């Protein structure tokens, strides 16, 4: 039954991708060619180097790298997202903004070709979402098979985010230059780092007795290989009650419940923010699920992945079809190979890592990226290397 469901969903996702490409490609190429034609030609900053090889989006002189580099970065992005249910979009953004040099290149057109500058900003946002979308698809089904996905909670978050996924591209495409984008990127990531750090303090742990007990039972079964965990508990997430005001489920002997209204509202806000900076939103879904819902990290990753998957489908369609944002399909396609590999490895390795270390990895990355992009976007240069 699960294999049949996987095939059906996969078919509709593939159909949606093909439809998006068929509907969007002609108009996207026209917009890009028009922007390039209006950009000065020459060898200086902010000019099109017409005699140089084509790079990002087919622009002569734009950054380009060896294909294996894109695959390796895709593996890292897929692994980090599928391990903690978050930060994949942030890492995809780090790759496109800093590692592949697209931010500095786009910034050079700020005065000579503002249209091309903003078009590249929107393209980076959309490219990030493609990577996270595939990782979310693979991760969702992997975690569901493992019994580590709370289906009703993930669906509530996803439904809440659909409206935001339509409104934000409508209001922001073509209006944000790359420096502003990078600055906001840093602010949001840095803020999340503080939320996650608070979770590790005694005050942040007071109301999480059930989550800690469930996490301990899971670690006993999968990390310490204890024989004391019952076969019933080892099934993972079991939904025990569906209702308009309350949905309840158990995970390794601990019961959790939530009012569907809150994840609906949370999904709207989170997908709105993630659509603005072009990421999956897992970096906000994770603290929402761990801090607000009080869930153990071992079921947060899968639940977050499902919400992100739906959000990415909506956001990508709106960016490319409704707002006609061009992207570099050769770059994205190469990175997706790595995403597929990393997304399979993530769920397999994360169950071998204690919950506290998963959170610490997330906090360290969030602080570093947040500070780097906050200063880069609003001060003109990053105070940290690599950003």
C-alpha cells in the first residue's frame, strides 16, 4: 500500500514539475534575454563579458564550476535537511550566495543593471526551493516508513502555508536586490539560532518532559539497542484521536496532542517568511515543533519535511509560472543528484546521533550563517570568512 501511495504521489509531483517547465520556459527565456540586452557590455564590474564562457543562467562571464562540486554540495544540503528537518534551504542558499559566488556577481549589477540584479536574486530564491523540495519529498516518505512522521500535524502546517506561498511571491518578485535579500536572510537565521539555543537551557527544557521521555526511549531502541522497548512502542507514531479541536498521537509510549488551529496559523507565518528568502522553512518549522509543540527531535524532521514539501511545490509554481522567474536548470539538475544521495543518507545516520547533538549542530550553523549574512547584507562585507 505504501509503495502504491509513493508511486502515485511521485507521478503527480513529476507531472507538476513538467507542467511548470512547459508553461514557464518560453517567457522566462525572453525576460532574461531582455535584461541581458539592457546591460552594458565590457570587461569591468557590472558588465556582460560577451567573449567569456557562459555561466549561471547562460550569462557570459557569470560564475560556473566543475559539475562534481555541485553534486557534493547537494549531498551536504540533502543530508543536513533530512537529518534535522531543517537548514537545507539555508545551506542551499549558502551554496548559491557564497560558495558558488552568485551574490557578489549579482551585486556588481546593482547600479549598471538593477533589473538583472533583482532577477538573479529571485532566481537564487527559486533555485534554493528546488533543492529543498526534492530533499523534502524523499525525507517525507523515508520518515513515514520509519514511523517518525506525524501526518496530521504536517498536513496542518502545509495547508496553513499554501496561502502565504501564493501571496509572498506576488508581492516581492522583482522588488528586492541581492544585498537586501542577503541581509534579511541573515536576520532570520540569526534569530532562529537564539530560539534553538534557549531550548538547550534549563528554562527551555521545563515543559518538555514527554518529548525527553520519548527521545530517551527512541535512543534506547536505536542507539543503545535496548531490549526493554516494547514492540508496540517501536512502531513509532500512532495517531489515536482525530478532531476539529484536538488531534492526539503517541510516540514510544508518550502521548502528545495539539489543536489544529495553531499549526495552521504557524504554517501561514512560517511559509510566508521562507518564501520571502527562498528557503524551505524547516529552520522555522523545527523550533516551532520542538518549542511550541514540545515534540522530540526524532519525529520533528519527518513532520517538518512534509510541510516543507507542500510549501515548495506551491512556492516554485508561483515563482516560475505566475511571476516568471528564470532559473539555471543545468545547475539545479546537477545539484539534485547530490540532494537525492544526501536525503537517503540523512534518516539512516540521524537515528544514530543523540538528539542533543542534532540541536547543537543546528545552533552552530545558524549562528555562523546568521552573523555572516547579516553583516554582508547591511554592512557590505561579512565579518566571518566564507560568507
